[in-house]
C-alpha cells in the first residue's frame, strides 16, 4: 500500500518521484478514508447526495475491508433497473487510463453512475507499466492519474493497477455486477474487442463517448502549438533544460518574444491612432452640424429683421407715421360752435362760378385780401 497525504508542491511543479497518489510522503499525516457508500450514525447511506460523501476523495479498493464470507449474488439487469435495497447497491465497474483527466472522462463516469437508481461505481486505473507496454506513453504518471480519478464526484472506489482484460476472478473479487464502457469495439492485446466476453455474459452496460474531447486531442493541440507553449513556459521561469529545448531554440524563442512585444506595441499605437482619428472625425462632423444650425438661425434672424416684410420695415413705417402725425396741424374739434369764431384771415372763396355776389364797397376790400391769400399760397 502506498502512503497517502496532502500534496506538497515545489516552486513550479509537483515532485513525481517518491510520493504517494496524492503527492504526499510517508511523513505526511492523512485521516483514514471513509467509504462513500456506507451508513452514517442515523442509518442513512453516505452517497454523493450526502454532504460527507463529497468531503473526502474516493477510497482505494485495497484500503477497504471486504467480508468475503458473506455470499454475494449478482443482480440482473431488470432488478438493477427496478431498484435495489440501500444496503445492496448495484456495483458497476468502469476502467481506463484517464490520462490528462478531462470532461470526457467525467461525463463517461457520470453516465456509469446514473445507469441504475442505486449505483456503487468502481473505477479501475491501469498502471504506467501496463499502459506503456500496451497503449503508449502517458503525460501523467499513475499516481497523478489515480489522484485525478479519486477526486471525481461520481466515483465511489478506485482500483489501482487495474487489469487490461477483465477476468472472472477479478469480477468475483470486486463483486462486480456490470461493466460500463462505450460500445465501440476496443481492439487491444491481440483481441478485436477486450469487452467481448463481458458482452456475451450479459454484464455490459454501454455509455456514450463525448465528441470533440479526448486525451489525444489535447496532446495534438499542444504538439501543434509547441513553440507557443515552449515560449510560454520559458517566460514563466522554466529553464531550457527542463523543457528539453536546445540553446539555439531558446534564443530563437526569446527573440520571437521580443518581436511579438514590438508588434503588440505597434498594434496598440495603431488602434489608439484609429480611435483618435475617429474621435476627431466625430467632433468635426458635430462642429459642422452645429455651424450649419447656427448659420440657418442667423440667416433666419437677418431676414426676419431686414427682409421685405421684416421688423425694420414695420418700424420705419411706424416711425414715418408718427413723424407725419407730429408735423401735421391739429384740426379743431367738430363739436365747437362755428358762430363764436371769427373767420380766418386766410379764408377765401373758391374761384368758381358760384361765388356769392359782393357789393362794390367791399370788392375793393376783398381784393386786397385775395391778393394776400394768393401770396400766402405761393409761399406754401
């Protein structure tokens, strides 16, 4: 049994040698792991719906005590779908490599956990030696992969160093009712489908793969953009030796980093200049619009004052009328009696045929008056 404990990290990465599945050493103390699917003090099962079941990682199978003297009878598929007693959950097994644990792995385990109303999910993780011989090199070592699966919320128990092909002895040892995996034939270890005998025994429960995400896809992304990630880690403090980067490539990456910084600065300047030009254009348009509005307002006010029917013309007319009224003589009121006033010396009869006859005595007197009146008219 490998020692357990809390993870200890160095300045940049986890130590990979001489530690347990959680990155702990033998000197690290860790509380004893409790099975997730057991009964609490009130007699209620500790499942994932219980808060205590989410406080601890899933235990390893070799840490649990199993009473093999108690007979174990496998349930049928119909019985499992119908629901089993709380103290007899359906034991479902799912295995894999789980390298670079991602959402596709979590979704597969979620489907396995949800196959039946009362499911106890056991997950087998293959060791480094077995995986490297039969599938290929992994990014994460076996302890890191064990730890990743342990902390998945759907897992109740983890089997370390799981077999590549499931034997009847292994199924009986772990008292497995069903095996969950996607139904695509998995050819490996000289077999067209390593789950063929499980399917023939009626113990296979199919799940669906998550499209668009896999460990191979993630590694492909990293390899495709290797230079980007190498420069990224060099910038974060990793040495060229740790990244297995040659001296020439290291200098090349540093030069590329400087070039990218210069490009970024130039791009920032261009964006700022574009924003400045755009602001100037907006302000100029706004000023032109305001100028047009003010000019229209000025022209309207000018026409209103000096136009043909403007206020100035009315003012001149009004002033002219007042001047004429001021210089014209005042007429006597019509209500004054005429017999009280003496005739005006400038009064004359019109030169018409209807002139009243005058006496010879007064003719000479009136002649001088007419002459006087005529002289006054000429002067006017």
